[in-house]
């Protein structure tokens, strides 16, 4: 558990520390503005997905690096993922 919920970066930073990776070497995929905020606050690139529980309008105001509309588009954005 972490002391503060998203958009605090605590959870993301804890995972990075446990995996011994830096946030800038990761990509966070999320479907809420708090996901985008947590990634931004952690210094982690992020991708917002538009098929989750939040509206596109709400996600467009979140600090995601990019938004994608479907799984194929997401796969094309992630290195090492075959389409």
C-alpha cells in the first residue's frame, strides 16, 4: 500500500523502486485523469486510453502524453509489441 492515492505518484514510484527502473524508462497506460496526473507527477510518460470508464472530454484535460482510441493503436505506440 502507498500513503497517498493517485494523482500522487507514490504508487508508481514504489513500483519503479521495486523493479529498479526509472520512471522515465516506463510508460503508464491509464483511463482516468488521476492516472495521467500520477504519471505526470512521477515523471513517467503516459498513454490515455479512450475505451475506459471516463469520457474523452475528461481525458483530454488530463496530462497524458498521447491518447489512443483502440488496442491496435496502443500496440503501435508501445515498443516491442507486435501488431
